[in-house]
């Protein structure tokens, strides 16, 4: 088994400790060559300024988190979501991101119509696709674990995401996050099917027990995911990019010194990815 692709820092991993500027500086200090900012931190820093800082640090932007959240209670809400996604595409292009990561959205408030929500996701993506293509900004659908189907993303398997990619065509791919897909009995087949459409590879671990549905992700090696086995399949499919560490951990990693978090990420990237 060869070594994994280089490490990228998804800034949510140190969300509580660092601003985007501090994260950029932290990556430089620790020799991390990739970064994936979230839009709230990007807005705080200013898009132009962030673009300059990232460029001068020589970082590869492995993705911008995030667009999506398409389903809405009415036409006006869906329109607002589309407009926000068009802005997200521009921001991603301004910082030279490899892709815009889409967390597609779940059920609108009060709705029980998941089929309808999925149709709204497809329609929303169709509405932004021309702009994404013109901006040369690939859209990366991130299938989320089914426990988030109601409130975050009604696309829940890699197979389902790829069906949508097939339908939409050029300019759309997937973000494979081990946290969301590791349990899927069809994973190997779907990773092979994805091929070059894998635009990002996110790493962390599934803790047993998991104490919070959203904010209890584990450091690579601390949980039950066979990360190297998935990583090798992703590379065999043609992915040559970074391994992006993305850990939301309110009780543990967000409470530690950020430099220590980055040191452990680097160690575990070498030993457990
Ligand atoms: Zn992810």
C-alpha cells in the first residue's frame, strides 16, 4: 500500500480556535499544503484578502465548504438558495478552489416529502450548473450519512449522488467523506463507478459510541473506519488529490490547542490513512 496523498486542513477542524488567517498561517507553520475554508470564516476574512493570503502561503484549496441547501418551503426560499449558491461559486473561483462542496439540504420545515426534496435538489443544481461551468468551478455533491437526511442532506449514498451526476453531466462530481460512506455495502463498486468524478476526499473517524450526531467526529485512527482501505480504492479510481481532514469535535479537538491538533492530524495522516 502506497502512501496517501498530501494532507489538507478543513478549517472546521479548528473552528473554535482559529480564524481563517490563523489557519492559513498554521498550515504554513506545520508544512500542510492544502486548505478547505468554510464560507463564514471566508466572509470574516474577506474573500479578496483570503485569496491573497492563501496564494502567498502556496496552499492548494481542496474545496470551499459549502453550497447546497436547495430545498425550500416555497419558491422564494428556493430562489434565495440558488442565489446564495451562485455567490458561493464566485467565492470558490476567487480563492482558486478545486471544487465547491455541496451539502444539498434536507426536508423543508414541516415537510414529509423526501422525494420532493430530492427533486428540489436536482432542480437547484440545474439552475446553477451553467454558472458553475462558465466559472470552471466543479460542483462536488457530498452524500451525507442517512442520519442527516431530514436536516442536512437528502442525498445519502455515493450511488445516489452518482445517479444525479449522471443526470446532470459535465461539471458535477462527488466529495467522498469516509464518515458518511464507510458503512455502505456498495461502497467499493460506487467508488470505482465514480472514477475521475471524485473531486475531494475527506477523512476523520467514526467513534464508538458516538455521543453527538454532528459534533463528535473522531481523529483518524480513533474509530472503526478502515480509512486506508477506502483511500486505496479512491486512488485506484483515479483520485490524485489531497486527503482533507475534517473533524467537528465539540468535546475534544475543538477544546485543544490548535497547534497540537495539527500535529496529531499530521501523525495520524502518516499512520492511519
Ligand atoms: Zn466532508
